[in-house]
């Protein structure tokens, strides 16, 4: 990375870090979700929201603020999430059926919005990190098939790479509109992008019991990372 790019990245990182501290947000990532919502209109008051990869809780804070007291927010993560008023949290791996069952119970019906800021542990080659990120996105898509209302919305983070096209095709088969976006609060040189999908078609309507052994995805290797 060029020296100037790194300098810009560090200033931006520091800016949002300080702002998050000042405004009592748990992560810099809060600003990414606020910017996405301001631009794409994700939340409405009273919405029911599922947040995958929710720790430490920056997105949960934003979602709760925006859906208000009548709204419902449920967060899932491998890691502990400090309690947050009016928000339900589940500690678990979303790639496991037991976590999916807990999530379905906590939501108690269908959700209006599914969010995923899930990220694999970074460390392999870039192409491995990208593949793991796409795999996490597919688990988030799986959650949509089970829990998202017809007409619902999804915001998912992905590390860019050559599997993007097939991920986008999967999303386009399920949503009326799919857009790729990089919010200003994402680092300039970051390879992360957010995919904003609206108008869920609910064509599959999968129940957990419908998941046969053949359909189950292979054991998942990427277990979380806070980036
Ligand atoms: C970038 S952080 C999320 C930050 C969060 N959006 C916020 O604003 O505070 C990514 C999270 O994804 C979680 N994660 C990764 N794989 C997961 C999985 N299989 N199930 C649940 N959470 C997972 C990690 O534990 C990590 O906390």
C-alpha cells in the first residue's frame, strides 16, 4: 500500500474511532450502517431486525435506535455481546442448526431486515479469506430463506474477489433489487463491500425441518474475527 493511502486510511480509521467513542457507539462499524441506512432506507420504525456477527454491538445500537421501542432487534455472534437495553442476544455459530433454532425462537415470526457484518478470521491467503467471507454470506442468505418476510431487506458484508458474481446471482434470484456499495466509513483501501438487497421474493420459504442431510453445507472452517 502506498504511503499516502496508508496515511489516509489511518486518519479515517482514527476519525471514526474517536467519533464512536465520543458518541458511545461500540464500534466504528456503526457509522457504516448509519451511512447505508441514510442512503438506502433500510429501517422503519417497528421493524424486526436480525443482526448476524453482532459483537461488540455497534450495529445493534444503530438498528435499535432506528426501529425504536416498537421494533425488535436480535443479535447473534460467536463472541459475547455486552447486554444492550431492548435487544436480545444469542451466543452461537450461525452455521450450526442449534443457533438457527435459537434465532427462530427469539424472533418469534418473520423479520423485516437481516443484517450480516460477519467476517472470517483473516490470516489465510486473500483468496481463502474471500472464499470464507462468501461462505458466511451464503449462511446469511440461508437465514433469509428461513426468516425474512416477503418484501424484506438484507445488508451483507463481503470481501471482494472472484466469487462475487456467483454471490450476486444468488441474491438476484431472491431479491427484486441488489446493489453493491462501499460506505464512506469503510476504509479507502479496504476490500470490504456491502451488498444491499431489497424486495425479498420469499420463493423458497424454507423451514428448518426441511434441511435434509444432503442439503447441509459442509462443516464451516471460518470462526469469526473482529476487524
Ligand atoms: C466485524 S465484526 C462485527 C461488528 C459489528 N457489526 C459491530 O458493529 O459491532 C464481525 C463478527 O462476525 C462474527 N462471526 C464470524 N463468523 C461467525 C459465525 N459463524 N457465527 C456468528 N458470528 C460470526 C465474529 O465473531 C465477529 O464478532
